C-alpha cells in the first residue's frame, strides 16, 4: 500500500516466501516496517491513512504505537528472517574462514545528509579493528565521490549494496540478498550507531561492535528520544566489545524471531482475498 | 449422598384446604412466575435432608413437583401452602394422600392453624411469595418471624431470599416494577427489613432465635438456581475457572432481558471475592448441626440444557483443583403446567366505549421466544475425578489475544490440537475451549459432560471449538491482533492450522454447524437472546469505526494507483522514445550502409571477416564504456 514497503526488496522477499510473484509482488494491505526503529517502526513524521494496518518486526514498536493512539499493529518479524529461511546457504562459509569487518556507518537519506568528522571516525576504526575493514556506504554517501575517496584513501575497501528505491522506482530487489551473502562471509559487523545492520549481522553470526562518533542528521526528529534513548535502552549493544550471547538474545527480540509466521498465515495477513485466491 | 431418580408416584389424592387470604385468580406456577426448584436445587436439598424421615414437613410458597416429591418421600406427612387457589387445585390433582394442600398465605396459616408446628419447614421461594393481596401489611422481617414460628424446637428450617444487588438484577433491562410479579400489587423490594447481604440475612434469622448451620448462594434464576455454592467457597477471590464459568452460564440462563452480557461483571465480582454479595439468591439453613463433613457438597451445579435435563455435578475445591464428588443424570421435574394444562389467561382489556376499544401497547421487552432444539446430551461418566481450578483455556487465549502475544497463542493452540487428537477420531465428547484446562504443560478436559448425538473426527471437533471461540472473541468485540478482513473463516482456518489441521471449506462449514448446535443446546432457552444495549451501542460504534477505516483504505488505494500511473506513464514515454529512436536509427544512412556491407560480405562467403569486425567493434564499445 505504501512505496516504503518496496524498500530493499522487502515486499519482494515476503511475496516469495508466501509463494507469490517476487518480481512484481502483490500489494501489501498496509505499512511494512522497513528498518529497526526506537519508535513504532516509522519516523515521527510518517503519515498513515486511516485504518492502515502496520506490520512491525517485534512487540515493542506495537506497544509504543498503541501508546501514541495509533492502532492496527500486527507483529510479523523482520522480512530479513524470512530471507534467512529462503536462503539458508547463500554466502555460507566455514566459521574459521570468516574474515574482515564490515563497517556500516550511520547514513543520511534523500531528505538529509549526515554531518560529522569522518576522519576522526577513520582514526578510531584503525585503532580498533584488527581485521581488514570494508566500509559499506549507503548509496546517498556512496554517490558522493568525496566521501567515497576518504575511506578509499584510508585503505579501506568501499562498497555499496545498492539502491533502496523510491516510489516503486529504482529498487534493488537483491539488496538484502547481497547483504546476507556479505554478512555470512564477514567475521565482524561494526557501526557508529546501533542500527538495523548490526542486528542483521548478529543474526548470522557476526561479532558486533558499536563505537565512534555517531554523527548527526540535522533533520532527525527527537520525538521518540533520538539516539540518546537508544543508548539508554540498549546500553549492552553500544560498546566496542559486546557479549555475543547478550547480542544474540537482544537481536532475536528486536527482529521478532518468535513471531515468524508460516506462509499461509502471513499471506492472509498481508494480502487481499483476490491475491490469496489466485 | 443419595439421590433418588424416581419421584413419589403422583396419585392425585391429596387433601385441599383453605386458609384466610387465598388469591383468586393467581398462579405461581405458570408464565413468568416460576416455582422454586430445578435440578441443582433439588440435588442440593436431597443432600441436605439426608436419610432422615421427618414426621411432618411444611412447604410454604411455590415449589416445583421435583422439590415437593423429595420432601414427600422423606416425610410421613406434608403440608403444602400456596397462595393461589388454582395452583392448590392443580396440586391436589397430582399429589398423594400424604399431602395436605392449603390455599392461602403464610399469615392465614399462622392465624388459622395457630398451634400448628412442623419438624421441617421450607420456603425456598422466599418469604415474600408466601403472602397474598389479602395478607396483613407485614414486613419481610415479620413474615420471617411467622415462618420460623411454624417450626417446632430442634426442627430443620430452610429459607431463601433473593438479592437485589444480584448482577442479573442490576443488568435487568426492565424497570423495577416489571421485574417481579408480586410488585404488581406491592413494591416489596422497598421493604427496609429485607436483607441486603448474606450476613444481614443470617443476622435476621439468628435474631429470631434460630441456629444457622449453613449458608449457601444460588446462582441463576432466583427461583431455580443453576448452581448452589457454599458461601465460604464464593466469599474468597476466585479466578476465572470452572465455577465462574458455571456462574456466567447461570446468569445467562436467567431468562431476563439484560442491558449487557453478565460475564464481565461476574468475573470481576469473582476476582474480588464478591460472588456471594452479587449472587442471585441466598439460602439459610437453620436447626441442628448437620451430619457428615460436609453434609452438602460445596458446589452443586446443573450442567445441561435449560429444560432441566443434563447432569448434576457435585464438586469441592481442594489444593488448586476441583474434586468431583458425584455426577448424576438430571431428570427434569414435571411441571404443573405440563401435568395440568390450562389455557393462557387473556390480558385484561378495557371495555369498548363510544365504539373505541383500548388496546394495550406491545411491550418493548418481549418475552423470550421458545427455546431452540436440544441437540447435545450429557453423560455424567465423562467427568474426570478432578480438574484444575485455574482459568480455562478459552480465558487464557482471550488474554493472549489481548496482549497481541501470537507466539504464545500459537503454542497453546498446538497443545489444544494434541488434546483433541488424544480424544480419538470418532468421539462424541464435545470439545469446548471453555471446558479445557492447562494441567502442567498439557491441555486436559474432564470437567464437561457434554456429548454429541453422533461421533465426529478430531478435526471436526476442533473446527467447532475454534468457531465457538471466534464467537466469544470477535462476537464480543474483544481485543485481538488480527485484521478485520481475516475475521470469520480465515481466522478460524488460521487457528486450526496452529492446532495442526489444514482446513478446507467443507471442514469449516462442518465446524460452524457443530458450533451452532452446541450453542443452541447450551442456551436452549436463549437461542435468540435479545440484543443488549451494550451490544447495540458497540455494534454501532464498530460500524462507524469500520467505515472510517474503509475510507482510509480507499484513500491509500487511490494514492497507490496514482504512483502506479506515474510509473506507467514514465515507462510508456521511455518505450515511445526508444521506439522513435529505433525507427530513426533504422532509417539512417549509417545503418543502411552497415546492413548493405553485412549482407554483401555474407553473400560473398566472407562471414569470417564479418565476425572479426564485429569482435573489434565490441572491444571498441567496452573501452568507450569504461571511460
């Protein structure tokens, strides 16, 4: 129902899981949470049409939403989890062959660019990491040569997983597939903010690490408490050294592992009768 | 505890007499006004009276033939006092010669038989229904004194009082004056001496010199409770469970038109330990100490259709479980109206004047329609020796749905599926989630005697159970996490899948039919329950809410269409542009020259030269791209 549902090919993954066409996925009857979030799954300014159903990853976003007098939540778990089930072998390497740190800095978006000291971040990365570092830049930063060059000149590999898409155009539907393949080969995942990518990495066995200047986004709305609230709620996950068992437990909770649905049930939730009866 | 299933043969040779103040015409046995009785009260009384034989029993007020039979078979002689002459005549025609039937009120008995004393005195319909239009202006307290004065020293007295604070009364949709037949001539509920609590009832009885040995609450229609429970059992906080479910069923079986379903209020009263304070009626037993420990089962409940058939269950709570003390088949007492049919009385009409008749307006609150067919039966042998005292599985599922805890709901649904399959695939045992319990990590039954007339498969039983649960959850607009378009068949199909059953349309249809049969039988007198005010308001609000959400949904669809249109338009433009470029290219001199060269070379057999040229061209193209 909303073009955000197509971000990163998540609607396509769910369609495939439910047995539908994943090149032109059927319309979802509501809004799909597309990234980990400390609010109700969406940013504070997000508009919703009346009666919209909101498919969230875990129960806390739903509870936060209810407290804001928003309604109609259903917890389905992150689409990433369904991808793990669809692609159990993609990118898998023996554990002792996992190499490198996939470093994923906090990113801006079309509506705003991040500000911060990239050089200071680089220095801290070099001081911290013992594995070869690959910087994964969001396409808004990757498309800026000056940012790309900073990390290349620092001796890091620089990559981008593709474009998120906007208004159903330009979506790289293999985005998450590429991320999955990459995470399964890397030993560590790191970022300057606790974010979706950290949870994805932990879910497939990466050692997580969160450190460095968190940078800022001038258009960031502090209504849900902003990054300081993230640090207060998940202090265990905002550390250079994170206990793997704790990280795994928190990841399973935040991605909604126990809420995964069987295909038929998910299809009935997401799609209309026309689609389900085809 | 003995429980004879045979009544005393009715020979119709009883003696008829009159005491001052009889009522003509009047009946306490037909229409809205029911005599005290019913299978639960009858079983409770049997336990109470035990094996003792009474010399001369006195029954004052309207009691059904089942109650009268139990007393007659334990008494050498019985005096029955009913205030309506018609009722007295009908009773004489069906009762044996050991019974004397007096038509008239209690105070008429006291004045005309001033020296009369009895060793068993019953007034199970309450003392108000012992007085007539021509009685003295007696308060409740005064009437109670007259009753207790009929008892000889050391005799057994059992007297009832109905409770104005009963939940059913509070929710009764009728104005006060239309709820109680006797109120038509006397607003007796304004009497300040009437007890407002079980404690004040006991105090009143003790204040008149009687020794109270047992207090019991009645749940259900005031004159014919479905459940009798020792006051000590219901005066403590109770979680939703077997007894509360019985209380809810009893309240729904009251026959009253209600403002709202009583389930919520009863649950709240039970959790706060106030079920005694909000019971429909109280029974006080006075006299010598009761033999046995206890002499009467802590809880006696009728589980069956409203026609009085079914099972009488005797149980007691102990160590977090209910222990079955006995389960017997309930034999519906024959009603006086069935044995001695009379035409229904015509409503009073004003005589026509000036050619105009006066037609009384139809009341807004009609009598409930005739009960639906009874399609289930009960088998006492189905009950287990004990079952957990905690909340039933339906209650747990409702709570999980309210918390949006679908994983835990799914887990419990899987256990329910296992329980159903343990029953086997050709069982007649009705599967109802309100009669299943968590015992450790297993779902177990054992508290329900309901059976179907024909066996059904485990999948069919499950489908019926989930449809019944759907009616409970969705029909009552309880909170749950599933979207409205799933409500109905899709939701039941989803829950069946959680229980390990892949449901097709046929199974869903069968389950719906079986669920309707169960509902019809369990609420046999309430098949078409009048819509309560709460339900009507909630339905209206829900309709308005759904309309607003559908409008939003349309808006979302229209916006999606707009984006899709924009995408289509840009693709269309791209296609057209490419098509135009293609046409242009094909008509260019360069393209035509190249095509001519290629066809010439091919014709001359120099295809290899062409291929090498194409390869070089490809290398040039790649280099151009990289730059």
